[in-house]
């Protein structure tokens, strides 16, 4: 990155980055006193002492030229006046931020969380709003990747509350998208939907951008889990039209990926495959994010298996590849658990009960209390594998865990298919009374 005389660390006046005039004034006043200078002595002959007084009290914002002049007179670095840290400290902070980001991208999520947490706690970031926001946002992503959704949600809400006016529009949308996703994964669909709709559907909708289409795709996911298929179909069509208008790979991938899931849920299997294959083709050519590529490949393969179950063996090989890719990326425990669940289902369809149980057990181990939405599927597929192996009592125990999780996640119609799966597993495990009760619960959730 080229740096001119107007660059201070990673901030630039020419790009309109607002420096806190209160903090700058306080630093000028502190250093002036350390140097034993009066305001008049500091000002003379270029400035008036009243102007220096206004700067020190935070009532005037000094121009870049005045800041350079004052730094020279006070014999300190311009970087310290603007940021409260020396150029060397700024470089070290930026380097640490880069290491944390790299750890997250490489799938070292615990290391990333540790590094980001240390940066957030560093007092040197107090006057560096842009770096502090980056560190807090990265910390939230690392918390999400570790499966600690409650902590991620608290961090993201804190970021929104403390710095709404200083975040760029792009960062504001990115925070909302991750927050909506975390609420969805935790099972709080009301909050997940509200976050997206506050930006996309309150008053006049803003002009579509890549970021807004991606937020819309996240909102589609919440509609899908909530079982609001009619609304999801209408909104998916709007997102696809917005992506076509923009013509960008990011918008097209986001819109097609989630529209494919909606189309499948509506019973249009081949349409859904065409959409997700289009998304995967574009993502494969353009992405620099291995996590999203692995997630999309897994989604495409799982959908392909459901639409074309006779291709199970080929789907299994691709899913095993996805499993390796997710483990080597910044994928969270929810993504990795979902992959294990999909593999268990494929192995079950192929009659490989032991392999299915191994994948299901791995999924159960990955899922944490905060990632409740994934819990029922893990226990369900484990129960199905145990029942298929003739281990009825263990199958019933696994299904009991699935039922407890389903009862905690009150998603109404969205849980009807899972309750039906509970009923089917209990029936195969010869728990006829429990099976009937689960069927009745499925009907009730479906509004029948």
C-alpha cells in the first residue's frame, strides 16, 4: 500500500476518515504540558493561541496541515497525535490483526479467537475505531466458528450499539448478516428474521448491492427454517432478479444458493439442482473463500442426493472431500456437524450402518448447546442408524435426545419433518406408542 504524507497508519484524511477531535485535542494538550509550553508558545507564529485552545478543547478539528505543524512543534509523530500510538505500534497492531484473520481463514478457530480477544482487550486500540471494529467483528466470527453463538451474538449486538454511526454501510450489513445467521442457528428465528427485515423491508428499500443480496439470502435461510415457504418463494424471485440486474458473481451465488433450497422445499427438485449448480460453477471460478466453496459444494451434493438418491455413492465421495475442506477452512462446528449428518444419511441409504453411526456420533460430538438447530438432526440420524442396526434401546435414547431438542426449539411448522422422522425411527425401534405421539406432534406442527 502506497503511503503519502497524508497517510497516518491505515487512516487517510483524503478518504474522509473522521479523527476524534476530542482525543486529538487531549493528546496535544498533554504533550504541550510535558514540553513546558504555553498555548501561545505552541501557536506562535503560524497560529493564534485561541485556535490552539479550541483544538485542545475539542471545539475545532485541525486540518491535516495544522496537525503536521503541531506534531513538528511538539517533536512527536503525527501518528501519535492522530491515533494515540506510534507508527511502530500501529504497524504491530495491524500485523496482529492480519495474523488473527489468517488463523480464522485457515480453520484455526480457537487460535483466531484468542488473538482477536487479545486485540480487543489492548488499550492501544482505544483511539483506533477502525481497527477496534475489525477486531470485534473478527472476534464474533471466531466465536461463531467455535460454536459459541451466545458470545458471538453479544459481541455483534455490542458492536451495533456502540459504533453504528462510525461503521461503513458495508460493515453494518455484514454485521447484520452474521447476527441474523447466528440467531437462526441458535433457533431464535424471530430475531433472525427481524434483523434482516429491518434493513431490507422497513420503509423504502435501499438500492440493491452485493452486500444487500447476501443479507437477503441469509433472510431467506431464516424463512426456510421457519417454514415460511410462500414468503420465501416470493422473496427468492426478487433476489434472483436483483442478482441478474447487478450481474456480479457474489450476488448471483448468494441468490441462487438459497433460492435452490427454497425451490427444493417447494417440491421443485430439478429446478433447485439447476440453481445450486449455477451457484457452484460461479463460486468455483471466482472465490477466494475456501469455507464458502466447501459449504456450497456440500449443499449442492446433499441436494443432489435427495433429488437423485441413485447417485448416492458419487455423492458420498464428494461429501468426504467437503469434510476435508471444511476441516481445513474457517468453517464452524455447525458446518462440520451438518457435513457429518449428510454423510450419515448417505451411508444409511447404502446400507453401511456402522459408517453411518460413526458419522452421526461425530456430528453429536461437534454440536454444542448454543447450536441448537443442528442438535435434532444429529440425534435423529444417530437414532436411525442404531435402529437399522437392531439396537432399539440405544436408538430410543438417541431419539429421546432429539425430542428434547425439538421441544426446546419451538419452530412450529419447520419442525414437522423432524417430528415425522422421530416417529419413523421410533416405529422401526418398535416403540409404537412413542411413534404415534411423534406423528401427532408432526401433524400439530404442520397445522393439521
